[in-house]
């Protein structure tokens, strides 16, 4: 099976040079080969390419052919010194670069030249609804969206290998600490608390790790796109809002493995958690791929009302893995609606048909993601 990715790098790279970042195994190299089949690619994971350019960075200019419009450098964080040559060539002529990596952290920490605004930044995420033919929700909630894992007959083994070899070792190397056990405990705790509010003291206690170290680890997860914060919506006046962010890891399958969940079964509590996580990831990927500027947030009042996701001033969503959404599922949306800060309100559920109850839209999940990726929902 071949996936048609939703990120259109071609249109971006025609306008300007681009940094493309994303966790390993999201398919950056495949995407480049698919969308730029004739482009010259320097792969810094290749010993030959790495050795040549490490000894002589000016080879990029010397090997540039007349009329060449784009050059790709894969895994640029392995040789940040090349960015000086990249900037020189961008300034000198009509050439764009596509620069990929799994993290901007190594570049920033090493004081690398980030081209001073001469390149845009894009991110590649795990597979989304629009990229998977005949999308099977239960399959996705069990496997997640890393392409090679989604297709594998041994997806649990593949997920475990990914967690052990990448998250626990390579991300650990980013942490610049010798305490492998502390980082492993921290990851396990973050998986168990995925989608919950960030209580640093509680995470510190559960992971047996100082709060300052926890803050550093969270920064590493954000920098490497392994996790992200969902900011609180704090503009409400009638009801005081909680001001802590929530934190999500980047892939449903990875969370399942770290949290040792086993099979995700319909109608279970874990199914509901995975359902909310997946829909949050879909919205995040859509906004990024479409270059939308709306902020994502969540709302929770000190009195206990909650809304799972708010997108700009356009939509407030509650995600409920129930076969029929009823009035008790709307409490948070109705409370937020009293503030008159958001235009539209919806519950995304397992309902089979769209309907409205007291002005709240009941959105069947498949219809919701179809409208989202069809650019119908956000205009």
C-alpha cells in the first residue's frame, strides 16, 4: 500500500527554502523521493555523502548544475556547518533548499545558522485519515500512524522496537544525561498521563525525577516533535479557567506501547482515550499541513466544565466515543457557549447521522474528519 501524504512540499519549496522536521519513521525520506523524484539529494545518513561534505562543504556549490532549482539535504542536523554554505547559495542566486531532520534541537543547541528567516519550517506527522485508503478506526487506534508500523503484520513488535531503540535511546541522547533509567521512567509516566493536564510535581514524584529535570525532558519531547502542549483557553469571564496546559505524545500507537495498554477494544475506557487523542492529532496535522494560523486549545473551568478542543474562534469540540451523544455530553459546550467567544459547537462521536440538539451539532466522526480534510469545516 502506498500512502498519498497530505503535506504538499512541492508548493512550499517553489516559493522558498524549507526546513522539514518530524520524528523518525514518519516518512520524510519517502515523501521527498515521491514529490521530488529528479532533485539532487545529499543524504547525511549515507557515509559517502557525509564524508565528502564534511571534508568539503563547498561541494554543494561546485556540483550545482546550471538551471538547478532545488537541492535536498537529508538529516541536516548531522552536519550543521553546511548551513553556512546553504545561506551563501540562497543569497547568491535562484536556488531553494529542502533541509530535513528529526529535530531542530541539535541545530539550535549547537548554535547552527538557521538561515535568519530565509527558510520556512514544515512538520511531518504520522499518517492521517485522508492519507489512508479505507480507513479503519479500530486498526488505527491500536497501531497508530507510523507508516511502516501501520502496515506491519507484527505491529506490536515494531512499536516496541521503535520505543526501545528510538525513544529510549536517541531521545535520551538529546537529554545529555547518563541517567537512562530516569528518562525511561519519565516516558512511561508521560504515556500514562497522555492528554492530561501537566502537573509537574506529580510527574516528578511518579517518575522519581526532580521537577527541573522533568521540565527539561518535556522541552526535549517538544523540540523533537515527540510531544506537544495543548494550551488552556483562558478568556472566559463567567467561569474561571484552569491555566495548565495538557500534554499529548505524537502517536496513538506509541502511547499504547509505552503505557502497556494491550488491545484497544470498542466501548472500553481506553478506546475513548485513544479516540480523543486521535482526533486531537488530526486537527493538529490539518492546521499544520494547510498552513493555518488558528490556535488549538482546550477549556476547563475551576468548577469542572470542560471542552476537549477549541480551534481559534471558529469551533469548540467535545470528543465522545459513544454511539449516541445525549445532553449530558454537552454540559461543557453549553457552559462555554454562554461566554459567546466561539462561533460553532459540536460533539464528535460514534453517532451514525448528523443532527442538532439545542444548537449543538452532533458530528459522526467519519463525517467530521472527511469535512476537515475536505476543507469544508474550516474555511
